[in-house]
């Protein structure tokens, strides 16, 4: 009996063991280990992630979770909704990164009232009362936010990141609490913008009750986040460059960065040990701000080569995964980008958030999208760009929340700018030398829709102008009034055949007028000016004092289709001015003066830009000496020194060729000439022969603005009859 019991127990034990083994085997066939990818932060070094993902994608390794920080968080977010290495590569190749990191709208959509301020200032600071308040970041991220909206549009109404094709997390740091925040909910575009909000470079992002900045401050390689999601096998790509060498200790800034980052690097070292397949691209010689296309390609390739060094481990993982039954493992196929949102929809409702000083009806009318109308992402972004171009907003973003009946709600989130702004610019040339500009601009001054603008230039010259106008808040009033006040104190030189007179050109001017809105790129203004002059000689023998009272009508018609002020590549600009003075108006002189200056830029072949410029300058009747035309210098007429050409009538032509040798180095050649327009007069043709000038130069782009060095060759002070001379010119800074 006892033996039978032992036998029965043995049989039962055997059956149980077999059942357990079969269950375990069946479990292994059903459930494979979960695989997660973690991507670190590192600015432009993060492009290496794309190269590493290219190898992972080529092996078809299934991904169950993905997490990242900063630039790694951006790419992780894209990967989670179906972007793969090839589509990421296509996206980054289409982006103009220099333009992306500049919040200023493209000039073709700016109203003329805003367009004229581009390229003038180094610093633009909002004013709180009369106190400048520096922004919380150099870049508000308007264009970046719209790009993220575009890239994630099909998932803009997915709130829970576990509902994405691949569950996703990114990391931020709450400036209020100082704590790490794992972002797992909310608009995907805003999460991606928050995780890469590098302190001082980008403004922080409001996210619920938190004010988020770059997660790399506390967790730049979030393996722990991935583990918490359920990942059992970790593939990590690390571009944080946490290692430090003795050679690095020789550079002050690397030492300071190392000291500040030691706690963060200790966490990275710990998380590397918990990474199953660790990929570390070799990125020595590259920097976090290397966003030019050539460097991006090189960084991406470094990531690919680094992943190939781990090809054995990746291939082994692929084989291990292949041993599980594909029929019972639904996650072995990488999900593709699905098109959740239709291209067009009917607007069900519009909500505007974040506006404080500007009322809903005003913003709604300018947005140009109405409830019940047909709409699309392209229409929303175009209307937002037009609204942003008015200069009232720091950022404007949007969310589209689809309904089941082909309709959608639009949520517009904005952050307003201060209505008052302080502007500062600097420039240097070898005539005026250093010149500083300080300007104040206030919109909605005194009454809604009024604008006050004032600028002062000082140091090498002194000039002030102020203007109060009423173009309306939307800058679309067809006719608007204005008043102006101007003061100048400028050096002025008149070159004669036998001698040169040097003066101080001083004048105070008050004016009143009306402006006419034609298009965004046009400005038409008609005004009546009253001017008191006090032109003084700089030497005892310099000539008489010229104290006069002038009253004249002024018509300015300007158009501006130039793509960029500092480094134009395409477009047309025309400045024209007609000034009429009469004793009937109470002026000391009767005269008429006309000036038109036209420029045409075109770039028929990349890197090769041409400029064709023509000026027609003409005065009639008894015009005072200081009102005659004075020009010269490398930017007006190469081959003449500054104010080296003086007279009452000129026809000037200029051709310029500019070659982009490197990203920030340009070479240029200039040829120009002027003639007396009366040379074409059949009755009394001018006997003055055409005068020529030439120039060769090199230009550098810098944080100070363009730095321009030119050698010019011409006929010296043309009216003084000097022999041909060679001039050296140097200028730097903004254009004002």
C-alpha cells in the first residue's frame, strides 16, 4: 500500500511538472520580452539617433516602448507615431534650421509697418512700464511649435501617450518645483516642445500646473522611465558625451560644464549599466549647435556607424525575437504612420486661450476662420502666420480636435507680447565710425490702434525721429493720419573742383500727413513738413552759415519685396521721394527734388546672387546747397569715398555679384557708374563723361551682423578732379 502511494505521488508529480513545463513553453510562445528604445538629449548631436535607428529598422526589431529627452525626446515622439529613420531623414533635410530658430516671420507676410524694422536691431526687449524685461529665452519657438504641430497633426487629439502606436514618454524639468516631470499625456507637439526647451535658449513651456524646461538638466538618458513603462530589454543611443578627459580639463568652459553636470553624468553612468545594447556614437569635433546640412549628414552617419558596432548584439536579439510565435505576438510588426485626420473638415467651434489684452472678437476677426466654414491644417497655419506677423504675440499654437461627423474644434493658444518695446542696434563704418541706435515702439498707445515710434542714433552722428500714427490695431486701415518730429546733426561735405567745404548739417522738422495702405509690401505717405535749418561750417574759411526756414510737401512711395535685409537673395525694393518747396507755403526757397532708388536681387543658381541697382536723382530750381545730393562709399558708389560725390542730377547704375564660399563667408564684386541725365538731352546735352568705380570684397556673417571688407577703385573725389585712387572700407553691424 505504501509503495502504491509512492507510485501515485510520483505519477502526479510527473504530470504536474510536465504541465508546468508545457505552460512555460506555451507562455514563451505567447509573450516575448518587451523591447524599449531610449534616446538621449544632445542638441544637434541628436541627429546621430537617426543613423542608429536606420540599423535597428533594417533588422525589423519590434519596439514596444520608446522614451527620450530633449532632442532625443523629439525624435522619440516622432518614432512613436510611425516616423522611421528614412522619413525622419526626409523631414530634417527639408528644414531650414537657421530659419527655424528665428521667430521673426518671413518678410513677405509682414505688414510694411513691421517689415521696416527687420535687420535694424541686435536686441529687442519688452518694456514693463519703463523697465526693460529680458525674455525667459532667446527663442520663443513659434516656428518650431508650428513645425511640431504639422509633424504630429494626425495625432493632435491623442491625449494619453499609451494610446500612440508605440507608447511614448519624454522628460522635462519643472522650473517651479525643480523636480523631474515624466510627460505621458497632453498634446504631443507641446510635449516635444517642452522636453527640448533648453534654458536661456528657448522659453519654458506651460504644461498644466508646471513650467517645463529641458529634461536633460536632471535626466538626459531616461532608462528608468523606459523600465517603468515595462521595457525588459533596453536599446539605448547616447549622444550626451558624458565622458571627460584630461585634455578637456585644459578648456575653461568644458571644466565649468563638467562641474555643473557631474550629478547628471553619475545618473547616466548608472543607467548605461542597465542598458542591454548600448550605442554611443563618436561625435568629437561636433557641437550641439551644428545645424547646417553638411554637418547634420556627418552626424547622422556617425550614429549609423556606431550602431553597426553593435550589429552582433542586435542581430542576436532579432534571432531571439524570431523564436517566438509570430501568430500570437501582435507587436512584432512596427506600426506605420496612420492618417487619422482628414485633410479638410468643417469648423464646429473655435476656442482662443491665453489672450489677456486683446479681445476675443478682435482676434477672431483677424484669424479669418469662421464656425461652419471648410478648413484644413494649411489654412490654420497660414492664418496664424498672418496673425503672428502683426507683432502682438510671442507664440500662437493650435490643436485640432476631430469629432465623429466630419467636423472639428480648433483650439488656439497664444501668449501676448508687451505693447511696448525697447530696441537696440549697433553699427560701425570708417566714416561715421561707431553708431548706436536706441528705439522705443509702443502699439495701442493712448487709444486702441494708435502707434508711437521713436529712434535715436548717436556717437558718430546724432539723429532723432518720432512718429505717432493711427493705422488701427489690425494695420489694415486704408487711410491713416500721422504726425512726425525729426532732428539731425550730421557731418556734411561738399566737394568742388578746387576745394572741399565741410559743414554740420543741423535741422529740426515737424510734419503732419496721411498714409495709404496699398498692400503689405507698399508704403504711401503724403505729408507737409516745416523745417528750420542751422548748417554751420566746421572751419573759419568753411563758408557762410545757412540758417533757413523751409516748408515743403513730401510724397514717399516705397515698395519692399526683399526676402532679407541683411543678406538678400531675391526680391525688389524701390524707394521714391518727391519734395516740393514753395514760397507760397511760407518757405525761403522754391525747388523740386525727386529721387528714386530701385534694387533687384536674384539668385539663379544656388550660392550665386546678383544685384542690379539704379538711382535717378534730380533737382529743379533754386535748391539750397545742403539739400543737394551727396553720396559715395562702398554701399552707395564703390570707387568714391564717403560723400565724395555731390551735385543736383545723377543717373547711377550698379551691378553686384555675391558668391557664398562657405556658410558664413561671401565674396563679392561690384561695378558701378554714374552719368549726368542731361547727356540724353537733345537740346543741351551734358558734356560730363560717365564715371566708373569698382570694388572687391569679402563679407562674414556674425552675431554682430554682417562684417564687410572692401577694396574699391575709382576716380577719388570726382568733383575735385583727383586721380584714380584705391580705398579700403570696413563696416559691421546692423543696417539702419
